[in-house]
């Protein structure tokens, strides 16, 4: 039997940035989260909860009214959670992208107007 999750993680970690964006844009939040958990497990941590807490702290500390945070700020905020990953590797950026996409989808889902 083919392990589709393993193939998908391999694809997410080895594709070009344009391919990554195209793949992730079609993913629902739950699937993005599964991929983040799988990648974090593969690279030896941190936990998804630690990653998300750092991202939320960054948004809370640096986001002012009407101010947009540079995406690099999120990357650098979590980079220290991955001392075991080579600086040249782009896996941290890919994980942050997936986690941020999942978070955005979840936030958008909670901000929809209530049906009448």
C-alpha cells in the first residue's frame, strides 16, 4: 500500500515555491494542520502547539491597528525553535507557510456572518 501522507510531505518539502503555493492554496485547514504535524514530527519538533503559540505571540506583540506584519517576522520569530535545522534549509519557512495558511482559514471561518 502506498503511504500518501509520506508522498505528500515529500512533495511539500521538495517542490518549488510556486508549486508549494499552488498545493497549499487548495488545502483545507485540517489538512494543512496534518501536514504541519507530519513535517514537525519528521524533523524532530517543536510541537504544533509551541509553533502556533510563537506565531500568535508574534502577531500580538507586533501587530498594531492597521499595521501589517512582514511575513519574515513570523519566520524569524519561530526560527529559534528549530536549532537542529540547518539555516540553509527552507523547511522552517514551509512549515510557517502551512501553519499560517491553516490559521488564516480557521480565522476566516470564525469571522463569517451568522446565517439568518
